C-alpha cells in the first residue's frame, strides 16, 4: 500500500515509518521537522520511502501527496496540553483543521487511520471502566482539538481511530515528557520522583505495539473500519505509585514519595477496557517490564550533559 503519514518524523512516526516500510508498504512522510529532529535517516535507503518537508495545513502541498495515497495516517499535531496552550491557533489549525481538510480532500475509497488521546475519559465517573461508548469529555485544548478531529474522521466512510493510552518506549525522536519514559528517566538520572495524586490510575501502551496496531488496522481494515478502538495494555491499568513500584523492581535504588499538596493538571484517573480491539484478534507483545528494560538501555545512551561535566 502507499501510505501518507503527516507528522511522520515525530515520536511515533519515527518508529512507525520504518515499521511500515519493513512490512512492504510505500511510505511518504510530510513533516515540518518542528523540533529539528534528525529522524528517519534509516528510512532513506528504502526505494519506497519519500519525505517532504512542509506544513500539513498547506492544501497545495497536501493535495498531490494525497492523490497517490491508499491510506493516510495523520500524526502531525501539537501534542499535549502545555504545547497547545502555548500556541492555541497552531493547536486548532494543525490538530483539528488540517485533519478536517484531509477528510474533505480524500476520496471515499482512501483509508484514514488516526490516533487520538483517550485522556478525555479521565473525568468520567469514578470507578467506572471506560469503553469506546463512554463519553469523551476533554478538558484541555489538546483534548478538544483531538476529539473534534476524531469526529471528522469517523464521520466519513473508510476510517478508524485508535484511542491510545500513554505511549512508552524508545524512539529516535525521544519524548521524556510521557509518564513511563519520564519516571524511568528520573529513576536513572535523579534516582527519585515526587508524585502528585499517586493513586490516580492511568493506562499505558508500548510504541512497538502502537506500530503493530496501525499495521494490523491496515490489514484488517474492512472488518475494523467505522469505529474507535482503545489501545492499551489490559493488565497495566496502574496508578502512578504502582507504576513506580514496577520501575523499582528494575532499579532497586529508585525512591519515590507522594507529595501531600499539588494536583495532576490533566485529572486522569481511569481504567480503560481494550476488549473491542482484543476481540479483533490483536494482542500486545510489549509488557511494562519489557519496555522498562528497553528504556534503561536507551537512557544509558541518551544523556543530557550539555550544562554539566558529567
Ligand atoms: N505519544 C502519545 O502518548 C500519544 C497518545 C495519543 C495520541 N497521540 C497522537 O499521536 C500523534 C503523534 O504524537 P507523537 O507522540 O509522535 O508527538 P510528536 O510531537 O513527537 O510528533 C508530532 C509531529 O508532527 C510534526 N508537526 C507539527 N506541526 C506540524 C505541521 N504544521 N506540519 C507538519 N508536521 C508538523 C512534528 O514535527 C512532529 O514530527 C499525535 O497526533 C498525537 O496526538 C500520541
């Protein structure tokens, strides 16, 4: 298949693009390389790889790229609540309007597979297990724009969306602002973490399983289309304190404390069911333990010593 990935040089895209190339697909990435990231270099050897530096909001640029695509994976976004509040216009135009434009320009036969955050479930009724039918009530601009984009995608035929848990694992465009990556990074560099609202439950999924689920969605598109799917580890609906305890199994010198004051800004406290995805035959392969072992190796390589001697 010929696949167009917008934002394909980001944390997820930099692992997904080579994954899809290895699976035999042709991949075109459109990205503005917002972070000056030097990712995707390993993809350039593939004849079926094409990269375009540009803005996903630029209709004249997107139109001809879209014309060749069998499937579109829109990843380009300002990701996370802090980044969206720092640039509210960028958030609306990139996260929402650019996706609405893709939906408008794509022919009905073209497939769209889009990731969204499931963090909007976080303010659902306490103690309830969230399914895809649970209301998404986003509170941040990030959440609002992603939910609006999802609505546009699911309003057309030949689409599916993947409601991702918090992703963890290594990528050439590394993000240490994601919860598991952040805690493992701190456990290695600081040996300690102070936690706010440590009993709040979250859910997690490894970046390799995210890539596998996109490939699975492409292969099983006819039976999966038209719906949203929660994507997370079913056995890892863990609170932040429980997550820290898992990390300490691997890094015994790690200390974590709960702060008596302070709030989790995004109020996530939820258990998510992944039964809809599991019933399609998809199974995750990357446990938290496996991902933590991977991260420990990665953070041995990645060290920010720019302003210190060690
Ligand atoms: N990482 C997660 O935990 C997670 C969870 C749920 C959903 N998602 C979604 O997955 C997608 C990718 O997230 P990520 O974690 O890889 O984030 P990321 O910030 O690493 O990737 C975003 C990419 O978009 C590019 N980009 C930004 N503005 C652009 C523009 N105007 N034109 C072209 N490219 C632009 C950036 O250069 C970057 O490569 C996003 O849509 C995000 O909402 C991520």
